[in-house]
């Protein structure tokens, strides 16, 4: 059950009333937002984004509204505690993100605007903390650059191979992940041998990379690929040959298992055939019509002839 306080009860009694909520928002919405909001479309939305252990100190109300004809939300967070929360701006931003996630889960294909509002009635006056969440970072200017612009993107699919070859210890990973959808990973062998010859890859990294190539990539001759890699640099020969030996053993075990399964299947089929023949023989000995015997056992006339004469 949600934790309820007198503050929570009285505030929600007022703010869940549509007419009162419109008066509240008419007064306190930022002018730029107010100018594009159609408050006649205001609707109370169910649910809360506050963690259970914080509900004694905070309450929230979420409204949906049309903003320039598109769905948007107004998220009102009420702070009940007497000591203001230094991290409230961050909390409020995280709750707005939760509201956006909820919107997407309903099938929408665009993020909605969620307008955050903080209603404070604590003992300390005026409210002592910053209300911009970026100000909470140790480097606010850098935070504004990071979170107010497009995030850094490393798209290896468009980086030229010759440039990747100059990326030091990252080159092998980038090259393989760029080309893992190729028809045959052997097409990369020259680049792979060159990069391995530089000796910048640890044994553990190489083992992980080869396993990835064999699982996510494709090659018609994995043993040829491994043999070529093994001779790229002396320090890697042992680890590559160990992987090659493991693959050969796995293939041998797979072949044994497949042989056992095929043998068992053949045995079952032969057993079923012999069973049908025994039933047919007994039916014929009891004078039953051949057509009836064929219908009951599934045997052909030629198969009946093999043991009925």
C-alpha cells in the first residue's frame, strides 16, 4: 500500500480536481510551455514513479495534455519533508524519464515532452537548492555539452579499414565487428595477420576474438582460418592451436553422437517394420482379407507377398 501523509492527502484532494488543476497550471506553467498547451485537454493519469521508500517525503501527480496537437505530460512533484532534498532536480528528471518510458510502452513512436514542476512547502525558506539537474554535476558546463547535444557515436560500419588499422589495441575488435557479417571471414585474413603481427593483443583477448569470429561470423574452412592466424605471430600460436584442437574434438564428439542417434533411429524404424509384419502375418493366418490387413498395418501388397507365400 502507498504511504500516505496529511500533506499528500490534502494536496491530491485539490490537484486531482480538473478545474483546480487547470487554475494551478495556468498560474505556474512556464510561459513558453503555457503558450502551446491546450489546458482544456488536461487529464489526470494513473500511477506514480516514486519509489516506495520515498513516498512519505514526496508525492506526485501526472497529467496528460495536448501540446501543439501532440501528446505531452505535466509532472508535478510535491516535496513534503522539512529538509529540502539536494538531489531533487536529479530525482525529478529521472521521474520524467520514467514517464517518457511509460509513454513509449503504450505504443507511441516518439518521446513526449514531460514538463517538470516542483511544489515545495518545507521549513527552510526560500528553497535552497538548484533546480537545474545539470548544476548537480561536478562539471556543469561539460554536462550541458554532453546531455544537451547528440551523444558520441562510434559507427564502425562507416570507418574505413585503413583508418581502423591505425587504432592500436582496438583495431582487431573494430575490424572483426565491422565485417562479421561477411560471407567468409577468410576475406579478412591479411588484415588480421598484420594486426596480430603487431603483438598488441593479449592471449585472452585473442581467444575471445576467435570464439566470436567462429560463433558470430562465418567461414567455410575454420581450420584454415585458424592455421593462418596461428602463424601470424609466434606468441599466439599456442592459443590458436588449442582452439583448433578443441574444435576438432567437438566435431569428433558431434560425429559420434550423430552416429549413435542415427543408429538408434534406424533400429526403431526396423523394429516398427518387423512389428507390422508380425501383426500382418497373424491376421493373414486367421483368414482375414488382404485388403483389410494392408489398411490396418500400412504394408503394401508387395510387402505382404514377401512372407505370405
